[in-house]
C-alpha cells in the first residue's frame, strides 16, 4: 500500500477585473478564514452601485405616481406595469453590481496560506481561470490518498477506520 498526504489547493482568481490597490498577504504565512488576501480598486464598481440606486429611487417614484394616476382613472394600467418592470429590473442590476463591488475584496476561503503569489499593487487582476494571481493552500483538512492492490480493495468500505503510518524520508 502506498499513501501520500496532500493539502487541497485553490487557484485564486478574482470575480471582477480591476487594478490591485492592496496586497495583504505574505507568501507561506498562516492565514485564517476571512483574512483579506488583496483588494481591487472599488471606484468603478461603487459608481455603478450609486448610479443604479439613483435610477431605482426614480423608478420607484414614477411607479408610485403612475399607481396614483391609474387609481384616479387618469393613467393606464400599462404604465403601472411598465414601471413595475423597470423597478424589478433595476433591483436585479443593483444586486449584480453590489456583488461586483463586494468582490473587490478577496478573502481567504479557509485556514491556510498563499504560495505562488504573482501579484503586486498596481497590477491588473483579471477573472481568467487560466491565469490565477496566487495559489491558496488549505490547511484545515489534509487529503490522504492511498493506493491499494486489487485484492484488499474488495474488503474496503466507506466509513471503515484506517490506521496510516508514514515511513521516515
């Protein structure tokens, strides 16, 4: 039987494209879940959230006005439905924009450490899986991989206890 212990790794790729303004990690230094790895300039994302908030407030006002007019028989139900659609659409766009704004702060997914860091302030971080900006190694749950011959495999079942020993290197 051969066995090896591995830590699970995750390539860190941001959800949004932007200029890196802060790198908060030192390679191979222990991190806790939620520690900030790096930050992307939030300015364009905050501007989009602000714009959509403004548009949403205006659309809500128009909806309220069209409902009043419709109740007084001075407006059409079509206008009310159109403004309801506009409010709903703007809410969805605002949720997406808020997600993008929140994605400018990239945090450690679990306990672990960063290795293979290829990121400095001023660089452009892009959401391309083939070009991770760093590699995160999870230390909270090591992965053990064992190789067995076919004969013993017939008797191994999920949930069986196992004793593992590693010979000295």
